C-alpha cells in the first residue's frame, strides 16, 4: 500500500493545550506522525510519496470561505494584539446571542471554534493545508486505479465542520477527499469513522446529503468529546435522511462489542454500494490511549483491518487520532497490514 506523507506536518507544533484546567503539551504533537512513518518504513508497507498540490478549490468545496480566510490570518491577527500565548477562544455565540461575526480576533476565534483546547499557533494553517493535500493526493490515487492508499494526514480533520475548528482539527481531510472523488466521477462515497471520537465535523458537512454515507463508531458523547454530537438518533436530515449512522459505545467497551458494531456498519456500507470507501482512521480506541476509554489491543487493529477489506472497495485510509504515541505506529500499520492480508 502506498503512503502519502509530507514533513510539512511539523509546521503544526502548538505548545499549549487546555486540559484539565492546565496548559499542557498538546496530545496531538509532531512525533505522532514520525512514529507512524517510521513503522511504515520498518515493515516496508510500500512506497512513500509526497503530496501533489490541488490548490484551494477542493478545500473551499467543503468549507465556508469566511472560515478558511479566518484560519489563514488567525495567528497573524492574534500576534498583532501582542498576546503572550497561543491563540485560543474565551467566548462563544452561546444560546440566544448574536451571530454577527465580530471584528476583533478574540471574537472571531469564538465564532469559528467549537472547542478551546486547540490553540492556533505559527504554521498551523500551512500544516493543515498540507494535510488536506495529502488526503486529496490519496483520493486521486484511487481515481488512478489504486486499490488502497494511506494518507498520513496531520493535523487530523474529522472534528472540523463547515465553519468550525477544534478537537485538534482545522480542515476536514476526509471530507475534502470524499468531495474530490465525487467531483471526479464517483456517484456515492462512504466514510467509515473508526476514531474513538465522534466525527462531528464530517457528519455536519454531509448531514443533508445522500451522496456520502457517514458511519461512525465512537465513545458515547454523553461521556466523551465532542459531547454535543454523535448520538444514535442522529440519522441525517432532508435528502440525507438515513445516510448518517452513529454507534456510540460506553466506557470500557471491548473489541467483541466494538467489532459487532463494525459488522453492522460494514453491512450498511455494502448495502449503500459506494464507488469508494474512506476510513477516518484513529487508533485512539487503543486500551492505553491517554484520553479515550475503549479497550482494543494491538492485535485487534490487525483483525479489524481485515474485516474492512471484506467490503472489497477502493479504500482510502485518512489518519485521524491516536495518542499512545509509543504504540501509534504499530497500531496504525496493523490496520493497514490486516487490510492488505485480506485483500
Ligand atoms: C481528536 B481526535 C479529554 C478532552 C479531549 C479533545 C479531543 C480531540 C480528539 N478530556 N479534547 O478525534 O482524535
Ligand atoms: Zn479521536
């Protein structure tokens, strides 16, 4: 399997995450991608290629223009205020308040943020742009005939909504890739999100559409981030009714339970008969992940990679989360090797 990767991910190197009331080193840090690419090399998964540049149009096909303009200037505008720390919101357009977009950077941060743990820092936009190109290049490889591709995106993307960032995400890499496939010949694309956290951004983007089936397995939002989306009763709206499927699961969910939900998800994807499958691949379902509560082992990742291969669809793996960094390379590549061994 070919891997698409660029060192430009290192430009996303924020120093601060608000966690437990403290500013800590972010869980989503550059070494994550380095451990994964090291493992890709160690097992000779396949060639490693730099992304091509598809420009801004495919990003603007998914995201609001005002939001993308904001992401490009947020760090500069924040620094111009002379603040000592990294850019983070402290105020939101909460219930019954105005939705006018403020002029001041503190107001714009609150308008476009869905959470405040994710600081915007120097290079954040450049890395997010590069990650989107990594996803787009992977999608184009499917168009060119590849059976499967691994887009090693960093920063991740599945929490990024049409006009909101947060949860370590800025541009929704999987959604941008799905739209590219639809714009270049596909009729239907399925996105299966196996990250521990609900892909609220992806769900938001495709909520009212029937050309993308979104299926997510995740920690119950009653107990887990993003807390305000991902319930089982969210099934899509309008033309998209029935094309969103959520499997929230409780603390300490083990692989047997998780795999049973995966089997249902795979059957629904098979029924949909998509032209291509995108996996939002987070390995924060791992038993020792520091911010999650599922109990998958390293071998379980291999097993479910093979389960996904049973769909026999052109498949793009897009990297999302995973924060037990010492094991992130093994767990991620186990999914890809499990998939390949069953293909
Ligand atoms: C990003 B991805 C835990 C708070 C977690 C943000 C989590 C973002 C996860 N107490 N806050 O889905 O892996
Ligand atoms: Zn996650």
